[in-house]
């Protein structure tokens, strides 16, 4: 051996010389071993090549011999020697084929794979019985017997079962049994043949090939070789009843030593993986506290690379103030130790760690596991600071703040809680909140239910509660709660913020509406000042009396029975009612009566709010009378105008025959204006009906019906105009009423009358979406200027110049909006205007 270095060095020591000599000897043995393996490989390869060449030549020559023998047998006709020669040639060819299979098995380096032995046996038996149909083969086995086998295992089974079928007479009976024995599987193949000759059984015992008698010796040698390659055996038992072949293979391939070695290797690998991948720093120290092993996390903690740490003194990473000798001696004496200390890394950063040390985990080796808790300590300090700030906020809060644990024990009670409930903090901390008399007996069940829901994770916001102070005074609280959750997500308690809403009474006392409440029998328990002013009854006069003192006598018993039935069912009653004051005068109020329930859901009182609407009612009555008078006047005027227009129209028609051509043009103008005025009166009547309705009643209308009707009527009225419909009109139902046709009539008539073309062209298209229908009415007229598009539907536009403009379009917008739809105008291309109407599909809009 020769060692080479860049620079010369001093003489090698005796130990170094011995080390070099040992290395040389190891290399020498390794080279000799490799040379021996190479020689064996060459010999094996030569044998395989020679074997294959001989088999190839033998098979080719025997094939030629068989061919010519067959020709001679055909010429000799019925010669007994021909069949004998052919049989022996076939046996030699079979022997060559088995030698080829043995060669393939020997040259194949396969892995063992788990197999279901009974299934494998059944597959082989099926193959053999196909070739030997007269053979009776019975299989005896448990359903689940497995073992790790090579691919050649199946070939050995086939050879053994086929051998039993071939040599056991014309109708052989064979039994194949599979059973488990300690650490192995045994397959027994029993036949009823004459028995195996002793010279062939020797093959199974010695593993040597016999003379090629019947060509069977090589087949049994193949079975023997496969069995031994599995670490198993084949034994033959010959009796007068036949032969039994016992084929035994181990269920597991590893020896006990291999398994133990694997387990030890796995344990070592697991230890090393845990050591290297641990999130904590792990150090192994010798008796001098020098680091002899360390994981990567230790290198990060101490500020050095992992390999650089080896040989370093652990004490060098500690503060001078730390008494290392005392701690080291305590570890040696006690065997283990846990504590906290400060480590100074090579980067100069101080880190707080918690550590666990164990002495002598191996002789003279000691384990230290350390975890950096610097951030945790910093978080703790931050948390403590945050806690102090939160406590200051809680103490300064004007609202009562309290917290209880899962058992209801009070953990927090601020100064505002002392003021609201009357209990001192020192008196309630550690006490169960159920022990404080904060609620009546009837409220106890409801409190327990809400507390359980809070512990289940539910939060409450501005929950209205009635509680009691320590002195028994009623408290009206608005409370919000939230569960308290720890780091693991477990609910450990409930936090509550309670606001005293006693100002509610102040609001009631100062409101302008009369408010009073009664018990469930109607006896008045409270009235506010507005009640006194409204009714004339003082609080002393009203409290204790039944609310029927306000009845005016206008309503019968049935009216009040329905009212009481409503509120006793827990519903709110609303309506206008005429009451009577103390002095006997009547007044009208808008009244709301609401039931009030306790935590159990039982009605305990009724609250009534009365808003005096006497003046409003009188003004409303006056307006209704004025509306009725105007409606009558409008009807009379429309009637008289309509009659006069009809007379003018009739007179013009009669005068046509008595005037010349020029006069007829004037009469036609009179007739057109008269027709337009009649249409305008019709539109005005419909608009009046719409505007005078307080609530517009709508219902589902099939869109196609009013639209088709108006198109047909205008085609007859204006034969010179072209009105086209693109596609078919949808049969969808939209929101509308009997006035829906007026929308389309006005839009179509507007498109014709305000068209400056000799032949007005109108196109109607419809589009149906999920919740609305779009109707587009396009014309080829002059269009609508952009400055007028936003005003064209106003009631002040048009000045009654013609039907379909001004009041007509105002009627269109009023009707469409009453259906919760929309209407607007756009530019048509290349000229004209498009009036677009959106109507909701019936059922898609809810009228509030």
C-alpha cells in the first residue's frame, strides 16, 4: 500500500503502520474473493453454454431421427419395433425439454411472493386432469394457507401430480392434501399406483440424477432442486397401496437470525431517523461533558454546524453564573434531571431552554435533550401584559362583565357588576352563579337552558332579560354572551356582558304615545304620562281598573272577542279603534297590543301603545270626500265631453257628402281629432281609476292575450301601418290586471301617430328570462331626443296633444310600475325609437 500526500510528513507511528497493514490484508482478501467469484462465474457460463449447445444438437438430431423413423414405420406397416422406437425418441425429447426448463429455472433469479397454496393446487390439478381425464383427483385443504414461493413452485407441483397420474394405471385415484405444520406448509400427493421404484426415490434423497430410465429421473431431480431452493424437502413413502410424496416448504424465508438482524437494523434506523429529525436539540456527552454526538437541531441551537460541535465542551455554551459542576454532579447522582437554563450560542445570542438530562444511557455516555423556549417565554410576557391591559379595560367598563367556568363557578366579576347586581367581587368569586338570587324561581329553568347552550358553543347577542338585584329590585338587562375556548378548542366557560337598560322606563315615561300594560285579565298595572293626557284618567284612577273603561260603545262583543282571541294566542293585534275619554268625548287611536311572555313562554301581561290619530282621521275623511266629489265631477265632465264629441263625429260623417274635395280634407282632420279626443278621454278615465285606487290589485295574466288583442285592433284602426311580430308571443303568465292591454295600446298607438314616415313600420319582439319578460316595440319614426328620454313618461309632458303621448305614456309608466315592472325608451337602429317594457313573471315578485 502506498499513501500519497501533497506535503511530506514525519515518520509513521507503529499504530499507523499496523493500520496500513490491516487495510492491505483486507484488500487482499477482497481481491481473492472477487477472483474466485469470477472463476466460478466463468465456469458456470461455460457449463450453461455447453449444456444449451448439447440440448440444442440433441433435440435437432432426435427430431430428425423421429421423422425418418415415422417414415420407415409407415412403410413397414404394423411393425412392433416402430412404435417402441418412436416412444423412446419421444421420451428423449421430453427429457430434453425438462432439461431446458431446469436450465431456465436455474438461470432465473426471482423473488418469492406470497401465494394461496390451495388455489395454486386447484389450478395445477385442473391442468393435469385436462391431460389425464380418466384420473380422479381429490383436494383436501383449508381455504386459507399461504406461503412465500418462487415461480418454479407451480412447476414442481405439476411434475409431481402429473407423475402420479401417468404411472398409476389407466384410472388412477389421487388425493392432494394441503396442511400447515410448524413454520411450514406440507403438500401430500398420494396415488394408488404400483409404487415408485427405489432407484427413482433416490433422486429425492440424494439430489443426484439417475440413468434416464423412463425419462423420470430428471423430472424428480427438478422437483428436488425446486424444493431445496425453497429451503424445503420432498420425501417419498412407498406402500402396497401406492406412493405418497410429501412436499414441504417453509412459510417464511428468513431465519430467526435474519429476523433479529432486521429488527435490530430497523430499530437502529428508527433511532437515527428520530435523532436526526427531532424538533428538539439532542446531545450525547461523555464523562468530561464533551459533545460526542449531536443532531442538526442542536447545531441550530448552539450556533455551529453539526460536525463542528463534536469535541466541544457543553459547559462552554453556558453563562458563567451557572453552577455547572453542581448540576453535573446532581445528574450523576440522581440519574436524571429536568430544569431551565440560558444557553449562549456561538452567534452570541442568548436563548432560554428547558432541558431533560439522563446519565449513562450507554456506558460513559449521557443524554441531554433541550428545547428552545425563548419565543414561548416572550409570548408569556406579552400575554401577561395583554392580560393586565384587558383587566384594566374590564375594570373601567361601565357594563357589568362576568365569567363563569363550565360548572357555573364565578371567575370574573368587575366593578360595574358590583354596581348592577349589588354583590361585592370578594363575595362572589368562587361561588356558583346559581347560588346568587339573580332570578326568580320561574326564571331558573330558562337560565339553566341558556347556560347549557352557551357551553355547547352558542353565543347570544343583546338578549333581553329580567333579573333581580341583591335587594330584590327588578333589573332589565341586555346581555351578550360568548363561550370561553382554550388552546385545544375546548369550551371551558362563558363570558357575559350585561347592560342595565333601566332607561327603558325613562323612554316610556317621555314618549308622546299613550302606553299602558295590563295583566292577563285586562287589569291596568301601569300607565305613562301620555296616557293621562290622552284619556283624562290619572295614573291612580286607571291603575287597578279594567282597560274596558276606554271602550266607546261603537263596537259589539264580537269585535272584542276576536281581539282577545288574537292576543291570548300570543299574536300582536293592530288596528284603528275609537275610544272614549273620561269626559265622554271620543277619539281615534292606532293601537298595538303585544303579549309579554316569561322565560317559560307563558303570557304574563299585555302592553298597549295608543297613537292618537283623530286629527289625521278627520283629514283623511275630508280628503276622501274631496276625492269622491272630484271623481263625480270628472265623470260628469268626461260624459258631457264624450257626448259632444260623438255628436261632432256624427255630424262630420254626415257632412262628407255635402262638401267638395278640399272640404273633405278638413272634415277628415275633424274626424281624426275627434277620434283622438275620444281616445284621450278613455285614457284619462283609466288613469283616474288607477290614481284613485289605494291598492292596485294584480293577478297572473297570460301575456300573449292582451298583446295580440291590441296588435289586431291597431292593425284594423291603422291599415296603412305595418305591425310585425318577431317569433311567437310567449304564453307566459306575468303580473298584471285588466288594464295591461292599455300599456301595449298606448305604446303601439304612440309609435304610429308620432311616425313621420308614409308607412309607419312597427316591430314587436319578446324575450323570456327566468323571472321577467321583456317586450320591445320598435318603430321607424323620428326617434326621441336624449334630452327628452327621461321626461317623456312624466304627467306634465304632452299637454293633451294626442292619445299615446303625454298622459298616455304617463298612464303606461303608472301601470307598469304598479306591476313592479319598468319601462324606458332607447334609440332604434338605424332610425326610430324602441320602447322597452319589463314585466315580472307571475310568482317571482312578492308585493309588500
